[in-house]
C-alpha cells in the first residue's frame, strides 16, 4: 500500500505511526495492497476552511474524509487474479483539535489521532454513522480495529 502523510500543521506528529496504523486498518479491512491513501495534517485555520467549504459547518473539526475511488471492504483483496490499484482518497486530521478532545477524554493526543485516522479511513470505505444502526456498526468496527492495532503497535 502507498500511504503518504503530509504534515502542514506546524505541530509535530508521529508520521510513521500514522502510516503503520493506516496500513494495519486497510490490511484488516482486506483492501488491495496496491491501494493509495493520503493523510493530510493541517492547522485549525486550514481545517476551518475545509469544514466550511465541504460540510457547510462553521469552525474547525477533528477529521474529514474525502473518498476517491469506490472501494469497499473485501473488494480488491490481495488474492485477486489481477488486482487494480485504487486511490482511496484523503483523510484530513487537525492535531490541535485532537489534542483538546484527548484532554477532555483523559487520554494521550496520539490515541486520539489514532482514533480519528481510523474513523476517517472507515468513512473512505463507505461507513457512516448518521443512523443508529450505522453508528453501531461503524463505531464497533472502529473499536475492534483500534484494539487489534494496540496489540501490534510499535
């Protein structure tokens, strides 16, 4: 998998950890090993602009996901006869918002970034949480993925 992190936030983050986490999540979801993912890390000003432009909501948010190719879990597994590469899309993270949320939740900022990155990837894969059933499925899967990640995390 090709996973790129572009940190434009001015905040130091563990880019290698985000790449490893994203690889773990995509692997657990059975996504083609030729898939491409971009993780963009931005400051609150940039996140506010994106949030307002694309979601029509004021202020910064913690994570946004911009899907590209239509790819769902289980499609494009490594055992396909001729796997086609897929551009999953972009996950955009805001570490200053994540830091505030982590403080409120009582856990490290890195744990919050792990959660947000996983959440964004699930959105790229078509998961949503608008309806109660969708919420239960997405957040349950998110919890399972983070639990399995914590067992193998560097």
